[in-house]
C-alpha cells in the first residue's frame, strides 16, 4: 500500500479520538509550519511490578490527515509503556506503520512527538509549541483567538 493510501486509511479508521476525563497528563501543541493543532490526553495505571505505565491515551486534532493518522497510531503504540519509554519514541517510529512520509508531511509526525513531550515532559517544552498547557480550556477554546489562521477539523467521535 502506498504511503498516501496508508495515511488516508489510518486517518479514516483512527482510534482514541476525543477528550479524556480525568487524564493524568495533557499535551497541546501547535505547528508553526501550518497552524495545525493537536492535544493528547494520557492516563496511567500502576502495574503489579510497580511500574507506572500508560493505560490509555486519546487525542483531538485540528490538523491534517497525517497528523490524525500518526496521533491515532501513537495512542495505540504508547499503551503499556512507561513515560520514559513513550518519550523515547521518535516521530519516525510513531509514523513507521504508514511508510516513509513525504518531506512536506514529516512535521505532521513531529507534531505528535511534540504533543507527547508536552504531556510527559512539559519541562522540555517542544520548540514549536506556543500553546498553553492549561487543561481547563478545551482545544476549541484555545483556538478562539487564532481563528481565521487555523484550519479546524473537529473529531467528536470517541472510541
Ligand atoms: Fe501541518 Fe500536517 S500539514 S500537521
């Protein structure tokens, strides 16, 4: 399957979309390249061996198909990993199931990597992130001042 087709299919069948109540970590980022935005919610659980691992993750994106596809893959990929294991995943690893991304789509996967960093290591704030990490407001609320400059694609489905 070609990368473009893989991206389209992954975006159309994306999983874990929507806000998560009582998340332990939230990361919101915006791309300076294209104005797209992405927010990740992460919930942890404690394993019997004492490890604290990611139980589940969800995302909301006002972004392109590639960002949606990679975010969906990432929310599945990080499940069962510790925060440091999840942080070790590069944008290439997160997007690997889609094939090699075209150069103009590489930043879409980087946006997802940055959202992970914003959620799990906010002290190392992603360079392109200009978005407040306040969980009090929704992603839609945060878009209000920037409307007109940003593409908006609402993904209300949670699964
Ligand atoms: Fe900007 Fe994909 S085009 S995140």
